[in-house]
C-alpha cells in the first residue's frame, strides 16, 4: 500500500511540473475536478496444485456489489497544436458490499466443504493514469485522438466480521502501459459528447492478510502474481457554461482480468507452498460528475 501511495505522489508531482510548463508555453491548461460513485465486483480462485488439479477450483473469493464514493481530478494541457498531455487521478472509499468465501474438494465447484458470507463495507480504490494524446483528425463537428501512456489501479478489499474478530484484507495492483482513443462530437449548441475507450496491458500483483489463520504469516499471508488486461469505456456528456466553465456527466464501465498465475502462501514455519492462481476478474460500473475549468495565462 505504501509503495502505491508513493508512486501516486511522484506521478502527481511530475505532472504538476509538466502542467505548469505547458501552461506557460501555450497559454491554456484544463483542470477537471468532481465526485464519483462506483459499484465493483472482484473474483479470484486457486486450484489445488500448480498443475491446476486436485481440484481445479479449491478456494474461491467473490466480492459483490461493493459500493464506493470518492473524488477525481484531471489535468490536460497542449504541448503542440496536435499533441496534448493528460493525467487523471481518482480515490474511492468503499462503504458497502459483501464477500463470499468457498472451498471445494471436487472439480468444477463440487463437494463444497466451506462457505462464509461476510461484510465488505470497508477499503478503497485508487486509480491513476497519464500520457500523451495526438489529434488524428479535427473537424468543425468532430475530433478524433489517439494516445498512449501508463496506468495503475489499486483495490483494497476486506472480509469483516466483528463478532469473530475477522478483519482480513486483500490488496491488489493492476499496472502497465495503455492505449486510448477518444471521439469527440462538437455540437453547435452548448452540449457535447465524447466516447473514450482505453486498453490496459497489465501486470497483476496482490497480497492477502488472513488475520484469523494462525499458521499464516502476517501482514502478508499470501501473494498473487499474473498478467492480464483491462478495458475501460466512458461516455462524457458536457454542457458549456459561462466563464470558461463546463459541467460533465461521465457514466463508465471497466473490465479487468488476468490469465493463470501463481499463488504463494507464507507460513509461520517459513515454508512457501505454491499453487495455481486460476484467474482474477474485476468489473467496475461508475458515474462521475465534474466541473471543467479552462485556464489561460
């Protein structure tokens, strides 16, 4: 968690300096700030061994309908007439949700030997991305841009049961390069609409702290590592106001998934048994409301 926060701070400091340089050189910088709401799901499972057998699904965790509220900020400035630098940051606090934990002794989720449903109304999500956009096409009523950069999303989920003393956590990071495309339709009126699609090629890293299992180490009881991808789709509906202000409504949906990876357990006897991480899948449905300021020097 500390590494992620440091990474975020460094990125914001670097981009702040770039933004000021762009503002001085080209006379305009765009700042967006707003509030966001999300509903998130995340599922992962492991097999009984590295070959993916005995059984093929040994343990499975599902966080469902985890609600989050938070804030967002974004900067954008031109470098040339066609190249624009961008950076976005969002922080969500998770306030409601549930999680199920299931263990099986047979393949394909048969012979369930353990099941628990717990509270998941705590945690956070951090998301940051930045890069460069290039205006491929610009017309009176339409602008199309393509770009690339780097992105990171981190989620911290909990399994909570106050009566049992359960306070287990699962913290992940999805990080890697991204490609993005944006189609902006410019109406003659004050209304506008933009379609954003972003593809992330990611590495996945996660740590779990299962606080009630005494044979596990703490605070890192196990690690997950895998490779995967993320796909974000967002629709930006804007309305221009006086004084260079613009109000935006941004519904969005993103899907993240990994291929097969490695689950490593850290036991108190210093052994580190490994098994196959089948996959990790997360989807996020969100809506953002923001105000855009166009600042000139």
